C-alpha cells in the first residue's frame, strides 16, 4: 500500500490524498473536520466494479460492519471522477477503504488488481 498526503500549493489548506493500491485496509486521510471536493477512482485494471467508502470518524472502523458516510462506485475498467466544488462536509475526520462487493455497509473483498484513488480535501 502506498498512501501519500500532500498540501496543495495553489489552494492553501487543501490536501490531495493519493492511494496507489487501494484495498479493504482502512486509510486515515484526515483527523479533523473538513470537506470533500473531489474523488477520482482509477479502476482501469479490474474487470469488476469497486466502491471507495469513506467514514466520518476518528474512531475505529470495521470494513463490512461500520456504516460508511460516503460511498463512491467506479465501474469495471474505467476512471470515474466525482466533484463537489463547494465541498461536502464531514464533521470528525475521514477514513477510506476500497472493496469490490458492495457499496453499502457490507463488503470486505479487496480488488484483484491495483485501484488508485485521489481525494481532494480541505
């Protein structure tokens, strides 16, 4: 897994989170409140859809049991971008994981091949 988080120089205070091998392992993206501005999911390497799930919490998350605050679907073999220019607020913090078997609470299976997500936060 290769998660990187960097400040965006053109927009002071924003974070650009990039995960180059998204799996069902939970990544901590931010430990405080903020807003989601863009979610990009590159699923070009897989023959099944994936779901990037986001949890609005600083507490523990159990993938497949903890209800996500946000869930973004990316069909097989495509790159999909979700944009919210005004931001979609989260209150506590933000955690992420990627699974192939469900966009709701259920689902624990990691993608077979690499999935890359890029998430823009403030």
